């Protein structure tokens, strides 16, 4: 997957879309082969530290706020009263930190299969793990699919699938069968959200299929929200929400507007704007 | 400015921000040194044709709709009744095409210094020039700064600065002095809009300075609108609007909602969402 401009660059090549993105690096800080994936951390010249899994850019200090705010706050402000939140994946703990900003949340359980990711975050991304000591947070290192199967019916309010791409260890998280299992453990009124790749590259493929799979799994409403994400393929990314007896096309706008969270990207206006969808995406979903 | 992954890639390196973006190319279609700049056109594997000026990506078939819709429609739907529109730069004619979708527009004058850009668009980007025969369109090849100086006071409704980056031939278009000249030729109620670089890279520098310069030039309201643009540095771009006795923080939402233009990105909801600005940008503008 990786190539380089010269020795000073980390490059991720997206062969299926004929594009590549590179960051100038100054030092390799970590190179670990975990039982699940190849984990690297680099110091970059202008993006702070960079985490890479199996050759794919996961996050940088500079722009991870976009992804983490957009996978957490739209789902949390869509649910009427989110108390028990579950994160599958999310080992870097950035999503956990955003979820814990919601004062009504009583418990957040994070299940990542690979403890090496969290260890790397603790060493090289201290800002992401700063909420880990919150007594409401529970960090488990286990197989998320199995964890879901062992969880009682209708026991979760919000389920966040903060996974890598649908290849490698996260492949099972993109199947209809898994979505049905997620549906089962959500309470009525529950919301799930999954990262859903690039609006430019995947509207007519991965995103459309995920939306259909969510509907087949029983969810009665689905909404895809695009947002900028410079270090991901095409610089443009999305999350897709699904509601169990809940309308994910609406959210607690007043609560979002009056919250005093110190955010960098999310606003209720951005949430509403994202819900409207660019016309080319709307067309891709029904074609 | 250019480097390459191997012979099959076109790479633009953004040295000041330690990042690079690459597209896989299959053929070089044009290589011209005009009196003003170095113009290249490539066929890419997945983005259609690619235009490059002085080593910087200008546009591709696949994603130019984002930039062209966002530099045209927010300004046109902000002006109360845009009849005479002027485009400085814009030689690829994509902005012109979007402006001409507005039925109330009576005349669009486009002034680009470099006729080679328009010739290349005619040969390699036929979709962009398909409105050029509209009797309301006037294409001039001349110095835009001089053209502005020769234009009577208060004679233009909307002025669009569709330029390259603030280096090379477009440098003069980013100076306070030029903004004052633009202010002079706008009618009261007039709106100008300028492409204003990357929200991630330039909020605290180029964008902030442009906003201040616009205010110093006499404009009484200013609004920056971010939008995704995969092939530009950081994959995220912006336009900045300024009003002469006009509030660019509001627009004709009802007209935008009821228009039946066949657009791919712009919606009134996206316009409203962009106007709200991410909090990190708001902070960068006042710091």
C-alpha cells in the first residue's frame, strides 16, 4: 500500500481511486506488528504525530478533531437521552473523549480488539486519552462482534462503530449479519453510527450498500453525513447513522446550540447542512 | 513544485504545509508555456482530465463541480437581483457556466489574462465551455486589474475573483488596493466573492488577512464559506464573500430552494451550514 516521494514522506496510495496523499515525516516513532495489524507512528513536519494501521492513515494530531467530533456528536445529539454508549473499535480513544463531553452519559464501553492501538495513543497522542480516567469509561480489549453477541437485548442507547476500512480486522463490521446483531442490543429509540468512507469515492458503492444493509437489518431511518477529513482518501469522509424506532434525520438542535462543549468543527448548523446531502449523493443512493 | 511517486503519477507538493496530493495519470495531453504560466493537461486514471498551472492542480473533470458551484451560487443567491456579473480569471469557463444558470442574469463578462487556458478548456474540458455560446456571455482576454480600472463606478452587481493562488499572475488580485478598486465598480447592494484557500491551512493567515482587507476596502459584511475540494491542498477549500451595503450572511433561501438547477453539490442547506463556520475558523478570524 505504501510508496514514497522520497525518504522523508509517508504516502498512502488509494489504488482503486488512482489517488495518493502524502505527509512529510521527520521521524518514525513506533513500528509494531500486533496479532491483528501493522501499527506505525510517525512524527510529521506539520500535522503533529501520525498513526498508520496496515499502511492506511488513521489519524494525525492536527485534523483528527473532524472525524472524532462527527462520529460522536451527531449520534449523541440525535438520541433523545443517551445514557449507555458503546464504541466498537476506537482504540485511539478520541471518540471516547468526545462522547464523555455529554453530561447525561452514564457509561461508555469501548471494545477494541487491539490493545497496541491504545498503548500507542497513550504514548504518542496524549490529548486523545485525557478522558480515559473518567469513571464512566470502561475500556475492554476484545472481539467487538463477540462482545455484541454476549450483550443482552435492548440494553444500549448509542452504538458507535469506529472501525478501520472494511478490509482486514474490521471486515466483519460491515456485514448485514453484524448490523442485525447491533439492532438487537439497541433499546427502542437507539441510534447506531458507523464511519462510512468517502462521499466522492464510495457514495454509489460502500455507502449505498451500508444504508441498504442497515434498512434490511431492521433500522427504520438512515442518514449519511459528509464532512471534510484532509488525511483520508479524497479529503472528504462520512458517517452513517441508523435509528431503531428513532428518526436520525432530526436531532436535539436546541441542546446542541446551548451546549458549551469546546469543539472545533461540530455545530448544529453543520449537522443540519450535512443532513441535507449534496444532490449527487442523494442520486447515488437511489440509483 | 512537482515530484512523482513513479512515472505514472502527477504529484503536487505543498511544501509550506508538509503534504502532497497525487493522481495517477495515463497520458500527458498538453504542455504549453504561455506568456503568463506553464499549462499542462493530463488524462488521469479515475479523475478524468486534469489541468495544471505552474505545477498546481487547477481542476479535474471529476470534482470541479464543487469549486465552480461554490464560487458561483452562494454569491448569486446572496445578491438581491444579480443582472451584470463579472468574472476575473475563470478562463476554464466552469464558473461562467454556473453563473449562466441564473435566469435573471443579463450579462456575464469574463476577463482572463491567459487565452491558452480557455483554449485548453475547449479542447479537453468540453463540459465546462458548453455555455460559452450563450448570448449573455462575453469572453475577454486581458489584464483583469486594468479592466477593473477602466470600468465605471457602481456598474456591476456581482464580481467573482476566480483566480489561481496568490503567487504568480494572480498575486495582484489579493491586495487591499485591488479590493478597493473592486469596491468602486460595484453598485450599492453589490457582492464580490474570491476563492480563499484552505480552511485547515490558511484560516489564520490568508483567509483572515483577506477578510480584514475586504473590510478595510469598505465592504460592510464578509462571510467565508468552506467546502470540500479533494484535489486542492488539504482537500478542503473556501470562498470569501463581501457585501457593499449588502449582508452576505443572509441569502435568498427560498429562491435557492425552488430553483431547479441541475446541481451536484450546492443546496441552500449547505450554504447555511457553511455560513455558520466551524468554531476553529471563527476563533482564527478574531485571534
